[in-house]
């Protein structure tokens, strides 16, 4: 049975399952679902094993799944935090000569304390049943209380992105085995100067950021791009806004986050294929990244230091 409304708790739809029984949340693929999958980056023909992270723009549940969320503690005293902005001023060079200047600055403000909940990073996957019927599924989940929160959010994510969800408890053995292939990234035009050729796509990415964040994001992306990467890739779906810069000489990839007050991740991986097939949770996990550069006023110095250290190690 397909459910087309938001649910507060998926447990109401699990009454037919035994305790600890495994299930999927998904939908059989019809023309409408196929069109929704295409929007989220799963191209045609549909191939079993294709996985994609739903864009945060699909709705609140999709945003929690792709980006995580904060629990704001309004019962506690406010704390001082900082946000980065671009500060512009006019520099006088002489009696009749001026120059427009700018730099990134940290602006302090007061806010309630908050606890960060990491992204669930549940992906959509195309699966084929033994009888040839195609499904888009998430999971598997287990019918236990510890998984109800994530499963409920996942059900709502499917409703936001594809129009509804079903609880699928088919025998796992009935699914056709297929290699997993994630489609969360678009490799931009390679060539002698990948950063230059990526310019229009990067500017389009920046233009989709909040106006107040665009100057900060442009400054950071330019700082990495001017170091002559061998390739540039942009994120799709739930990776939207992320930019990956590959440096073969350093055997690393610099992953820039679209959130102004987040962080930049430097991953020591052998190839672009390795990076593109990691989940978002794996990429942002401390075990996957080599260096994490916090977005603050010392970011540019820290970036140079990290790349210099890698150059010496290489």
C-alpha cells in the first residue's frame, strides 16, 4: 500500500512485521517515479545498483537526511558564535587615487547553544526483483525502536521527492544482485586548465547560494581553484553545492562545503572514482578525511599549510 501523506512515526505501518524483521522503504517504479528519479540525477535507462542522495531542496526531511540539523537549546543562556562575511572598503592611495578593497572577516553574534545531529545520508537505490519488477528503495531497516527515527524521516523524504512511500518486506534473496554505482557527482570539462573551463558551472553554483554567502563562497573556491587542480567536479542531488578539486601530484582531493560556517575536507584517496563512490557520511567522517579546515579567518593560511605539507610528504 502506497502512503502519500506525511507520517509522524512509521511504526503504524509496520504492524505486519515481526520484531527485528528486515524491511525496505520504497516504491515500485512507474512513469511518475521514473520522472522523479531523473530530477534527482538517476538517468535512463535505469540500472540496478544505481544510488543517489536526494537533494536537500526536496523538503525538510530531505534536508535533514542530506545536511543534518541542529537541536537548539532555547532553555539555555545564549553564546557567542561567528559568521563569515566579505567586508568591502575604499583604500585611498593618493590625493586622487582610490582602490576598492575586500577581505573575509568573522562577525560575532549571540545565539542559543545547539547540538549538531549529523546527516542520515540515506540514499535511493534502484533494485530489480527476481520477477523483473523495478523498485526504488532505501534501507534495509530493522523493525526495532532504535531505527524508527531514521526510517520515519526516510519515509517522509520519499514522499517529498517521489510522492509517497511503501513498506516493502520482500525476501532479500529475491532481489537481483548488482554492483553499487553512485551518481552523486558531475565531472566538469577536463583539459589543460580545468579550473578555467569550470568557471561557468562554478558561477552558477555560487549564484544559487544565499546572496550574503556568495562572496565568501567565491573567495574560497577561487583560492583552491587557483592552485591548478587536475579536475573539478560538482555535487548533484544531496551533494548539491559541494565542489571537489582533484590534485594528482598530491594524491588528494579538496572538498569544499557550500555552508559558509562549515568546513573544507582534504581527502587522501588514490583516484576520483574512490571519492565519487563514497557516501556523504563516509566523506565527512573523520576516518575518511585527512584534514578538516574550519571556515574562519585563518582558513586561507591553513589551506596553504595543508597543501604544502602534502607536497613535502609526496
